[in-house]
């Protein structure tokens, strides 16, 4: 049975039975796309399996990468208040050479508790870490997050293409909460409680769609940067 | 008698037989999110030369079975899948990432002598 199991897993592109330590909840959008694809496969509409109409991009492989930030930046947990930064890291090593990146979207969900004691509006600053911590030279991707909205989507396709073609450049992201319109980042905010419980209310995941030409030969082959 | 003989023979002729793959039986339900199981078929049965025209067989199957009646070490044509389809699967990988991918050739729709 082990041999049979190994050969079926290999067929699925896996080298062993996955045993994830923590499992993130399955977003409803993925279940919806799965059911659409099951219908398309059952009715033989294979062209639908190479386009993700929910995201409006060609693609036959969708991954929701789990944030490994806490594992890759353990020193962050020790940081004393005020703690307004959270590191995020996504391990993209599972993306293979013959896959073409079509979409990469960072989904940030800020829990209610991260804002309880803070009345002023907040800005969320998402930065790409480019230098070695602790003084990373960061390229800013500034986003304003009003009080009512708690989900933020950031298009990271160019960043993920760079990380994928040059894996050493993938040092993760930093998310920072700042008072709205405040350029002086020395004035920070003091969220409730300790750093750790502030951070656990900020959940991040990276939704990536890729296209493999072997399974979807009809779609044009966009020039790829050599790794 | 003929009918029953024919009928009993037809049971041994190449045809598809339903099979249900249940991932819990394989012990994979912890990492496969969906589907929990899927229906497919397996191919089993004989490919006698006299009935080859009933099957959607390929030309080489005819020739191979013809040769089998002259030189037994050439095996008869085998009962194999002749139409396959894919399924989509939603599962966790070892990093806890969620993957939605469709896998070609996972479902056997039809069988024949090939």
C-alpha cells in the first residue's frame, strides 16, 4: 500500500502525505471555485478549468499560502509594547518552474480587538522587507484602512514574481498600524494588551493563481524572467 | 440455455465496474478537504476475438488478438480505460497552504479492449 500511496501522491505533485501542523480555515471563495470546477470537470467543460472567473485571471492552480511570519521572526514575539508591527512571511518554494504567476493577492483581516481602545482612524502600512532585520530598508505600499473596513487586499503580483524568480529576495513583509495621516512614525499607537494578543488579531494569507501550460496549452505563454 | 450461456459469458467480457474512492478509507481525510470521495470505474473482463466488433476497440487490439489465436505467447488485447476525465481537489500541503488543483485522468468513464 505504501508504494501505491507514494505513486498516487507523486502523481499529485506531493512527495509524502501532507501533515500540516496548523490548518487555516478554508475561505468560502475557494469552496465556491472548487464546486464550479467539479461541475466543469463532470460536464467536460475543460476550458473552464484554465480560467478563474472569480478572480478574472487565467489559471488552473490556486494556492492560499499560510503566513509563516511567527515562525520566521520569533524575535518579534519578545518585542515590548508599543508593538505596532507584525512580520509576515510566505514560503513560495512549492511553486514549480513550469508554473506562470497570474495573480498574487495579500488578504489582511484585522480583528475587532486590535482597535478596541483606539478611536482615531488608522492607516495600515504594508512594506516589503528588503534588507536584513532589524533595520530593513523597506519599500512602502501605504494603505488607509478606515474604521469600518477590516479586510484589506493588496496586489502583490510584481513582488511575488520577484520573490519567485529570486528566492533570496523573499524576506517577507512588515505590517504596521499608524494613526491616520501621521508621517511622524515616532508617534505610535498603543493597542490593548500585550504584543502577542494584538498580533493574533491580524491574520494574513496570500492567494496565488498560477497557470501550467502543460494542462492549459491554449493560453498564451507570457515571457518569463530567467531565475 | 444459449441466452444464459451468452449471459454468463457476457459477465466475463471487458466492461467497466463502478468503484468509489473514499479518502477516509485511505486515511487521507485529514489533509484532503474536498471531495471526501469520488466515483470512478475499473476495467475488467475478457477480450475474445469473436466479439471484438462489439467493443470500441482499437485496430491494434484486433491484430493483437488475431495473432494471439495463432501464437499464444502474444497476449490477447487487454481490458483498459478508453475515456478518462479529471477531478478537482482541495487539500492542505505540509506547510498548511490550501491548494485547489484539478488532476487529469483520475476518473475512468469508459473501458474497451486496447
